[in-house]
């Protein structure tokens, strides 16, 4: 299902806005919960990422929120545990598969059936794996698939949290994205994605050339960190100080 949705519109969810006052404080107050931007055609975007936001709606007219860090230690732990991710994935795919309702307005009506079909194929596959595991009395799916996916999600959340949190929420890729200088092992495992500002600013540059690109870019105006552990330590210090 991800394939169909990503082909449709780069993760932008837009709903028709009522009484949008562009450029005013009132527009933020009237925005539906979770909206991150007002598009130029007076729709709201719920995009979780700057890339592609309002791309089918004339571009961004006004950002509504910033990439705010978690306000409390509890909110921090909630973000990195991965439970929100799993809940959203399960709810969305089950709704598509069971009800055939595709409410995401960035999905054109002509593509809704494709999304539903992919969700049903996905869940048929899940159920088939579960049934086969029970029939064979095998824990292979748990050991080699579900448990690693669940245990690995917090590490992925820790990695992703550093990419944009606390950066400006605008269209300047060098200002709204953080480059994290880390060790060679992490760079190898993540295909050089810690050079994240470079990746977003120049997406056509292959992953193996991102370090070279980093050295060519000016340091002024960029957001960087001296490592993931250092970044999270700084964030946790801020959370403790705010208590």
C-alpha cells in the first residue's frame, strides 16, 4: 500500500479548508487538528515531512507549525517507543482493507481501488503467515520478522528524531534539516543518510558522494550535530531543566 500512496502524492494529506485567512493568526486557530501548512489553493496539509508538502495544491502558502521537540520526558519516550507508528499503520491498512474507505484526500478517486486492493493483499499475506505458523508450530515469523521489527523501531525513531526536530519549518533544506556527524559504522548502515541536509537539498547526488557534497557546502546557516548520542543528551538535558 505504501507504494500506491507514495506514487500518488509524496505524503500530502489535504482537506478543504473553510474560512482560511492566509497569512493571519486566525488561519492557525481555524486549522483542523494536526494541520501543518496552508496550501495556496486554500486547503490544509497534514504532511509530516516538508518534501512534497502541498505539491498538488500550488505549493505552501503558510506553515502552521514548527518541528517542535517533545515537551516532556514522557512525550520523548512516547515518540521513540514506536507504538504510535504501529497503531497508525494497523488502523490505516485495516480501514482500507475492511471498509474500502480511503479517506486520505491526497489519494485521487481513481487510485482508491488500488490502495484498497494493496491493503487486502497485505492482510491476506499476514493472515496466511499466521495460519501457516500455527499449522507448522513454527515461531520463525516471530523470531525473524515481528520481534526484530518491534525491537528495531525505537532505534529507528531515535535516528529519525534527530533529522528535523528543532529545525526551522520552512522550505530552506539547509535550515530545516539537520546533518549529524557520526561514526563510520552508522554511516555504512544508513547509506550516508546522516548527511540529511545534503540529501534533501540535492536528492540527485548519490549516497556515496554525500560526504564530498558536505565538504563543499558553506557552513553558515546550516544545522548540524556532533553525533546522535550528543544530540539526544542535549535534548534530555533541556527536558530535565524544564521540569
